[in-house]
C-alpha cells in the first residue's frame, strides 16, 4: 500500500447460512473507500446481494492495487461451497469452506497481499459438528501466525480485553495464571499505544470472583494470582487499576478512570459492551503480525436470507481496519 492506493482488505463472508454474505454484499455496495476483496463463493455472494436488494459488479481479484473503487464493484477470491447454503441452517459440509476462507485471508495478510482482514461471523458449532476442533477466529489466526494474541472488543466508549476467550467456565480459574496475565497485559499495553495512540494507557483489571474476592472471603485468585502480577507490572511503570469488582467496574463513575478493561473471561465483560453498543462495536485481535477486525455479532441465523441484518458492525470493523492500515503505512 502506498499513498495513492486504497487499503486492500480481505473480507471473509463467514458462515454461508448466516447473515455474513448479505452484510458483505451491503458493504460492497457502499462507498467505503477501501480495496475490498471478498473471500467467498461467487454464486453465494450473488444470491446474498439479491436477498439484500443490492446490485454488485463482481470480478475476479487480479491482485493489483487500486486507487479507487466505485460503489458496487467488488473483487472476489473464489472459495467454493461444498453444498449450496440454506439460510438459517448451517451445514457442517461447508465447514471446510469456512476454514479455507480464513486460511486464505490469513496467508494473504502474512504474505503482504492484503493490508488486513475483516471477518464476517462464523457458526463455531457447525465447524465442530464437522469434527474439526475450532473455537474462534482469534485462536485460528493466532495459530496460523504463530502469535500470542488477545481479543479486544472496542466500542465508542469502552474497550474490553479478555484474559481467556472461548473456554468452558469451569476451565477459567486454572487458566488464569500469572504468566497468562502478564503476557496479556503486555500485549494490551503495547496495542493501546501502537494501534490506539495511547502512549501510557490505564488498564483496569477485573477480579475473578464476586466483589473481587471480598478480601479473600469469596475466593483467593485475586490475592494469590492477580495482585502479585499487578504489583510486579506497576513496579515497571504500567498504570493498572484493580483488581476491581466486575459488577461496579463499568458504572459511569469509573469509566473515565481507564482506557481499557481486562476481564478474566468472555461473559464477564462482553455483555456490558454488547448491550450498550451492539451496532458499533468491533472485535480486534491484538498481537497478530497483521490487522484483523470483525463484527461483534454472530451469524444471526434468525435473520439470514431476509436482508434485514444491520451492517453497522461490519462497516465499523472495516473502517477501523482501514484506519489501522493507513496508520501502519505512515509509521
Ligand atoms: N465474529 C464471529 O464470528 C462471532 C461473534 C459472535 C458470535 N458468533 C457465533 O454466532 C453464532 C450465533 O450466536 P448468537 O446467537 O449468540 O448471537 P448473534 O449475534 O448471532 O444473535 C443474537 C441476536 O442478535 C441479532 N443480531 C445479530 N446480528 C445482527 C445484525 N447484524 N443485525 C440485526 N440483528 C442482529 C440476532 O438476530 C439475534 O436476535 C454462534 O455460533 C456464535 O459462536 C460468531
Ligand atoms: N467472542 C466473540 C464475540 O462474542 O463477539 C466471538 O465469539 C468471535 O470470536 P472470534 O473473533 O475469535 O471468532
């Protein structure tokens, strides 16, 4: 990417029976000033455009960088479906198709063919039903890039990062180790500085137990694991708040005291963010050697094929990827 060309972004359509393909069609129809390369099945994208009432000019990707893109024109890397989609009904026979899209996008980013990847939602259970271990894009891209990563969901007023991602709740306490917390906090601090322009970020760290353990009366992970890590990193100069009780960490009086929150597990913090800004929140993978952003919502199977899904989160994810790509070009 140089100053005259658009950020070149791979956009994966996700689960073919979900709303992802329709949202990609809506994005392609918009005037978004990015060189969008849809990673999907071409016929699926045509059907999704038709369901969404948009007209697209779909062409094969020739790999060349471009300086402008007329609304509706979309280049495609064709990844064939195994079986035609049935909106609302994921078919595990298409699991390989979904993973092939992710692999193509990741490898293209690693090779410098794309400036980043924006992902549509996948139905994890359908991939698992095909007998393939898979817990999310975050873990897939981390493995593909051999990187240590952190999941962040960033909304207009709140950024949340997770110490653990897609684990059963019963596995969380033993997964929250000093090494994990230290590594996670270092990745979060570096990313807040390099991607979000906050040189000395303030990070609020949640406890694991109710009321952050209530001084050891409601659990010991805070005293045994979290506090020693925070003390060690504070001694290095990191600005860390906590461990805070999760139930009050998000109240208005606390919000201006931090730039991001580190939660111990998925459902400790994501419901807060998704209930206040479902339309505009973006999932960002921190720590990868390439830019990866995503919608904050799932496959919305109840809306698939109806053309009624809201594209706002995909638009936000694409705009953030464009900003990050331009920033990377300038640095
Ligand atoms: N980025 C991702 O790949 C991603 C993110 C979250 C969930 N998921 C997966 O999605 C699947 C379904 O998850 P879920 O049912 O918990 O969440 P969901 O986000 O798919 O649906 C929750 C509710 O929000 C609505 N909704 C979601 N997106 C919408 C949109 N763009 N416009 C209008 N309404 C929308 C749905 O219709 C539904 O009522 C699961 O397999 C989950 O793992 C994937
Ligand atoms: N945890 C994410 C969320 O709730 O929005 C979602 O499952 C997607 O995760 P990946 O980006 O790792 O697929």
